[in-house]
């Protein structure tokens, strides 16, 4: 059995019982898990999920798969986030084959792609023993949770946050006559117990973690840019970084399109302080020097909180 915990104060939930009944004959081999992604959000999830599984008590063989029909990442992003490379390049047809075979014990995803959704609508497929468990997570703060609920209706396991939304999903699922058995729990690989660390003297940088559509308007994004410039002027001894989610020419096919990128908007400001800078570093690199994290609706706030970085 694979066991790993998603923890928050007073909450501890083990994901693993949905993986108990491995259909393959060799019960001593490591569980085989495929984690899927297609864009930056799902890639962050895949990396975090892999880290959680690697630290699990039971041995597990993890593969990372890029779903090509919805791929919207640049080569730079792939190399930066997955320098070790991608295990599977998955088409719609190959996803159906993977989900219908016994090659994996589980497929984990924060987005239920159409081929999976279509398969899960078939009662025969849901009852088929020699297939992997399909386990879906909500990717983070979902602006349309009811639609997200519907997409995860027939998955074998569903993990949701916050706790109130998980309870809402359970209440809704009781009205579904054809949903079948499900394990529903609280959890996300980023929402773990905070790491007990001591702030270091070099943790003085201020980071603003940007989002593609929050704020959505040009006025709102200019406001945030002015706020960061003001902070930089008031603290000339500290670097103020605007951490870009992606470069302006990237992710044009993303589900959430950024209409007004911060580097372009910066050209409309006068007197930009020299300590206000842009970066596209990884979260791990940012946390090495971060003394304060600022964001609008981003789950990057959870990463900073977990790392003992004051967060706004």
C-alpha cells in the first residue's frame, strides 16, 4: 500500500486505500504511478506530487507524463522545471490505452483530461479490475468549483481543498446516482505542515508572485506594479522581485491567458527604482533568499508559509 499524508493544523488524511488492491500478480514490486501534466499549473502539481510520493514509506515507481493535446509550455519551462526529462509524451489515444491497461497502479492528475473523463463515464470501465486507479486533485484555488466537481464525478479518488469545499463535494456526490464508489478527502501536495526553519540573515528579498488572471484588469495590474515600486523605494537596501509566472511570449495557449504582462506594463512607469527587478526563477530558488512573499490568490502563498516566510 502507498501511504502519504496531506497535513494541515488538526487535519491529517492518508491517501493510499484506493491503491490497496493491486491487480498485478507480483505484490512485492513497487507501486507504479503516472503523474500527468500539460501546463505550468499542472507541472507544479506533478513536481510536488512526485516529491510527496518519493518520501512515502512504501516503495513507488513514478513516471511523469505530458499530455500533448493540451500542452502549453515552452522548452525553457520544461527544462527549468523538469531537467531530468519527461517519461511519457501522451496523446489522447495513448492515454486511453494507459488507463485501460494494467501497466500502472494509479494515474494521478490535477486536471481530468477529456479522454479520461469519457472513459470514466462508462460503467464497464469503472468496474474493470485490471486498470489503474484514477485519482484527481483540485489544482489549487478553483474559481469555478462546481465545474471542477463535475469533471471529477467518476474518479476513483478525489482530493479537494479547502475543507469546506471537500464537504460540499461529498454532499453533492450523494445525489449522483451513477457516481459509484469514491474516496473523497482533503489534500494537495503543496498543503503540507510548515517546515520548522530559522530565518537566515540573507533572507531579505521581497517577492511578488504573479498570477495570469489575478488581477485581471490593466488597472489592477498597474496598481500592483506601483505597490511593488513603492515598497522598493521605501526599502532601498532590499531587492524587490516580481516573479513572473511565465515570460510574456510563453503560454499563449494556456487556459488562463495573461492579457497584460508586468514587464510591458513597467514601461509606463517613471522612475522605477533599481532594486525592483523581474525574475523567472523557480520557487525553490526564490525561497533561498525570500524574507517576504506577496501574492494575489496564488497558492505560492502556501509554499512561502510552509517555508516560514512571512506572507501577504
